[in-house]
């Protein structure tokens, strides 16, 4: 893959490997050539992708810029990483609720899916609040990243005690109702 770094390694016995001169190097296209020096010994080569990229979020809920998010929502982040996530590095900050790590019961991590379980007991924030979330993660090689995004919570529902509903004259003649409230004509 262009731009991804690779290490070419060589061996004469498939047990002891040395990195070929000039590597690791970034691929400049989907196919590359490397001259191999002939020797009297057997020669073997292998190409390994070098993981120098931190974990990335490939899917999340709520999305960045999301709106009308329910106040008691769970948060989910699907992570992608070549060598694996260092679970000790996971640190999630959720608005004013605080900082959470996998040692907290509200934060679970399984199959690269990180979930903040709200449980319906504490709202993420007040009605129409803007919530800022920050996730810090690293892979097992120490490549670390910080992701920050925000979303807006749902607005407070309006409760009306005596609604006035009107419809077309034809609908009123046929007895149109919304719930148990009959429609009325405006004259």
C-alpha cells in the first residue's frame, strides 16, 4: 500500500533474520522491486508491514457533530489497529462526567469495541447541552493518539396541557381526532 512502511528481512536459515539495507521504507506504489544479491547459501526474504500508526476510530456513536442525542445514551467507538490496543492506555473523558478507564465498570472493551455504558442513571449532560468527548489510546508498540469530538443532546420536550388542533373543514366534518381530542374549526 503506498505510504505504508515495510521492512524487508533476509535469512539463510529461516531462523535468523536481518533487515535488508535501506529498510524500513515507505512503499511508493502497489509494486516495488528490490535487487537480491546472489550467494552460495540459500536465501530467503520476507516483507513485514511496520506499524507506526496509532489506533484509529472507524465508527462511533454518537457521531462528531451529532444532534438530538438522547441524554442517557451509551457511547460506542469501534477501533482499528494492526498490532493490538494497549488496554492500559485507554482513557475516555465524557463531558463533565469525568475520566474513565477500563477499570471503571461503565467502560468496556471487547473485540476492539469500546463502550461507555451510561446505564440510564446519570445523564450525559443537560437538555440541549454540547458534550465534548476525548479518547486517548495507544497500540502495543506505543503509538498513541488523541481523538476529540462533540455532539449536542436532545432538547427538552414541550408539554402542552390544552392543545388546539385544527384541520381542514372536511376533516372536521368527518370527526377527525388526534388521540381523544377532536379537531375544531377556526371561523
